[in-house]
C-alpha cells in the first residue's frame, strides 16, 4: 500500500517523498488510518518496523486538520520516550515529516542545560518529544503547560517500565487532559504493559506487526563459541579480516564497554563507547561520529543503544550476551532495519550458555554455531557466575534505569556442548569462507 492511499495531506506526502519512501510498512498501513479516525491505539511493534512514521504522520495530519496556521502555539501533542537518543530521533522524524507544515516542536531531555529548553518552550511549541524525568522538571518549574494536550504517544512503553519510569508516567498523566487520544507502542506485551494500557487507553484498537518477541527474519544470526579471554582478539580479527567499517557492539556493563572501546582502539579500530555514565555531549558525539564513519566501532550498553537508528547498519556484535533475553531482540533489531539485510554475531563463552539457551527459547529456534579455526574452546574452563550489576543503575532520565531486572544467571556447567567443530557447520578455512555471509555452510538449526 502506498502512502498516497492513506489519506495524508499533500504537505505530508511531499515530506515522505523527500525521505525516499513510497510504500507504507505494515505498521504504517495499520496505524495511520486508526490514528486518523481518532482511535486510541495499542501497537505491538519493534523499532525498525517504521513505527515512528506510523504515529508521527497521522498525528501531524490531525494537527493540520484541527489547527490552522497563526494560532499561538501550545503543546497539543506529547510523545514520551525512554531514552534521550530515542527522543532525539523521534524529534528528527517530527521535523522531517512536518517540514512543510507550520507546527513547531521541541525535544526535552535531561543531561543538558534546562535553560535553552525553557526558551524554546516560551516561544511556543505544538509538539513536544520528551523523556519523562526532564519533562516533569519543566512541569514543576512551570515552564510547560500540558493542560491542552490532545494526543499522547507512549513510545517503547515496555522499556519505559523496565527503566522504572512508571511513577513519572503516572505523574505526567495527571497533568494532561483525560479527554485525549492515546497511542501506546511497545515491542513486547508484559502484564504490566497490558495493565498500563487498560488504565490509560480507551477502547484501543490493537495492532501487532511482528509476532510477539520474534527477531526480525532478515537478520542472519550466528554464535561464535569462544573463551572469554579471547573474545576481543576474535572480534578485532573479524572486523579486520572482513573489513567492517561500521559495527555496533554490545556489552553488559559500562565498564566493559569502556575497556573494549579502548582495546579496539589499540588494535587500530577507531572506537567509541556509549553508555549512561557518559555526558550527553559525549554520547551525541560518539553517535554522530559513528554515523559519519569517523568511528568504526561503537560499543554500547543496552540502555544507551535503545532506539539508536542508524541507516543501513550492517553489523551488530554481542560481545557479551544480555542478561535479559528480550534485550537480544532489541540489540539485533538495530540491524536489518526497514527491509535491509543485516548480520548479528554473538561471542559466547561458557559462562553464557544458559543465557544463550534462554535467548533461543525466546526465539523459538537455535542459533547457528560457527566454530572459528584457532579459537577452540578450552573444555577445562568452568563456567563462572555472571554478575548482574550491569548497566541498569542510575537515575531518572539518565538513560540508566531505576529498577534493575534480575535474572538467574546461574552456573552453566553441565550444559556445555562439545568443543569440536560439528561436521559441515564450521568455517571451512581462513577468511575466504567468511566473506559477507557467503559460502559458509549453515547447520540445519541455523536461522535465516
Ligand atoms: P522506526 O521503526 O520508526 O525506528 O524506523 C526504522 C527505519 O525505517 C527508519 O530509518 C525509517 O526512516 C525507515 N522507514 C520508515 N518508514 C519507511 C518506509 N515506508 N519505507 C522505508 N523505510 C522506512
């Protein structure tokens, strides 16, 4: 279905065309008409599905229908996101799609000075994209008046709950009108999300574009079994041999993100780390350097990477598997966005076999294991307990959540599979066999 068939104005269609899109993605096909009807919407959609345009386009259309040019601006649309990066990206979409409309927008998040935000708000804005913490600071300081909000969007609601924002969300909901349209987007539907939806949405239309908790089919996923102390070496070799120019790498903790970025730099691979302890300036710079190709490897923790949208990002590496299986799906969702092919490689040591099992259970399939010559796993190494402190500490609005999720990352001894190369599933030899997902033989359990 084409955008022109969805009842959008000429100004919006022109903006969409400028982005180079003509066909609407499934979430856009479903969400746009419902939002235009004024319905509350409960949408199950991961990042990478085009969900941002799915809510941004129709809400701009609603504004265009209701508010003529020249009225004094006050916030009519509020979009809440869990992280600063996502807020910045959604705001970018609002600007892109609203380029030919007279509406003003602002992005509000913590970690940066509040005064420029106040000045922007004083001038009047129609659309506010915000993380909950800083938004509430503005509410408290009366630099924003949310009493005339007509449309509320909760983007990546599951992640907002994970990050402990539920109280902040409730506080925001108290200062916006009850009579409004509410759109809730979430990658997963826990009972908590359902509860939130039943409290704050009225007879929502439910849409789901990908089966719950299913990794995008376009990502080729591979596991490299490797000893912990040799992961970095294997990663550097992989990046070098394959000549990867842009790779997003995940670690479990801020500490290992820093350490790995430093080591990769020493290996001659320009790298930057991005996590909740970095200043907003450093995070923005790291991301823009990565997007511009100045930095080859961006090493990120889960929270900091949430919502990062990089056009045609070809490679994601799990240097360490996440403690929470759903995070694996979020991570690999950074690649293969909007129909592109992508690869996700996980370096898995003996400590992580239990985490791998949990992920495979969630995916409903096994991930192909590829044994890299020269990196045979040492069977004498015993699994160690994975510390679960990780990267979820930190305060409100700091892209580090309040409430950590715990997971029994128990000992995995006994689950260990053999260390030999299974017939046919290994990499035949050297780098040649590894070229861009090419000639490698895949085991039957591998997913495509
Ligand atoms: P999102 O799921 O909103 O994070 O979007 C993922 C990516 O898909 C972004 O880079 C968008 O610019 C892109 N995108 C959104 N809509 C379309 C479309 N209809 N066709 C192609 N790409 C799109």
